[in-house]
C-alpha cells in the first residue's frame, strides 16, 4: 500500500479509501445488496491487513448500522490512532427547520449520534454530505468549526457540491477564522469525468484532496460486457446514473478490458490505476474479499501516458445525474433531503 497526505491536513491516508456504504443491516436501509456484520468485519479486517487505513461511512448508511459495524470492527482489529475514519452528516430535515433547530444544533446532534454509533471520541474527517440550501452557509461553517474546536472532528470535508460552492465556503471560513474544507468527495470515474471541468482545477490550486465516490461506476468499470453483479442488477440509483449513457460509455469499458488483458490484470486495477493519477484516494466500496484485493493491487499498477490517453480519448460530455442533478435551489426546496427517488446517496 502507498500513502499520501490528505490535502493540507496532517492525515496520512492509504491511496485506497474503503467505502462502507455496502455495510449495514439491509432491514434498516433501502439497499438490498448490503452485507451483514460478519461479512463486513471480514472485509474490514482484510483491508487493514492489506494496509488500508482510510475508511468512509455515513450516518445515513443503513440507518447508522454501517457506522456501528465499522466502529466495532476497527476496535477489534485495529488501533484508533492507526486509522483515519470519515463519516458524513445530512442536511436539516423539514421537521427540524419548522421546529427551529439551527444549523449548528443540527450538526452537533448528527456528530454526537455518529460518534455513538462508531463508539469513538472523535472522527478524523467530518463530511458535509450534501449542500443544504435551506440553511445559511455561515451556520454550517460555524457549526462545523465548533465541532473541530470541541475535538470531535480533526478536519472537515464536503461532498456533492459545485466548485463555486466549495470556493465560497472556504472563502467564508478563511474570512471568519473557521476550519476549512480539506477534501471533496464527488462523483468521478473513467466514464464520468465532469469534475474535470472546474472542481479538479480548484482542488489542484488550493491543495484540496479529491476522494471521489463511485470509483468503479457501480461495478461497470470492473465487469466485461455481459457480466453482471447483484448490485448492478438491483441498485436503481446506479442505474439512474449510468444507464442513459451506457452506449457511449461502452467503448471506454471495452478499452479498460483490453488493457487489462494486455497487462494480465483485472479491469478494477486498470480503472483505479487511471483514477489514482487524478485524485488523492478514491472511495472504493467492497462487499466481497476479491474486491478489496483488486483495489489494493491497483495502487502498484503504473499506466503509461499512452495508456491514459487511450482510455480517455472516447469520452464525451455527460449530463449531471443523481444528487448533482438535483443540487439546485428548487430541488432542495422540493426534497429537503439527500435522496433521489427512493435511493440513498
């Protein structure tokens, strides 16, 4: 495993971040493809043994059971000081807004619940899961700063936002002396590269770490034509993100398969090796042991400049999909939550 500093922070993280959305009690969530605690523990243990020290979860994943599974496994298999734990909080609900719960109060409540779920005194990275158009930005940044000052989070990050929103938030934080966002977790992979328009340039200039989710496009970048997985068949949110562009993405996926054959490696290794040339640490979900193995191996695969150009050449612009397609004032007023249809982010 290789390691890197996460943005401007002192966090030393593995180049692969284990995404924990696939862990948790399916009865407490909206995903049918999640794995139970016993299987989650084995995957987390395998990741630790392979050198992964960076884990990403959220209070929303299976009603907090993902956090609970992760916390218990890390206590049993690792040492708190050796791992970097990230979790995320949701925007205020409509009920909270009506009852007068402030942004600061909401963040504190969410943080305390996540710490209880994890069984930890602090998290290393606390992530603003989705832009809250109903709450003043000052309240969000002040609330997060309070969490950092209280020692409940070492650093803060953001997910699912536009580049201008990240720049605006960090400018406000700098002006007020608040903690600034050190990372962005956006939607970015070989068949969805819209983050390259503005976000990648901002992050490079300001040394903000990119830790994208959907690194393998819900399994599409790890499967050959005709191959399917339970998640690909049952994850309607991933279908929403990728089915409309399946034809134009197909050529890129074929090129991934061709390079995998050329190098004698898996498609997962090729897809992640490409992404690792662009970002600090992709968030890679795993529900089976071989998926951890493939992600770890990707760190050591070096693609040539010709390989990178070959993989990138067929790309055409994509429309925004999923949560980012709804990340507008109107959508926020209609939803007040972080969901798309009946699928969680």
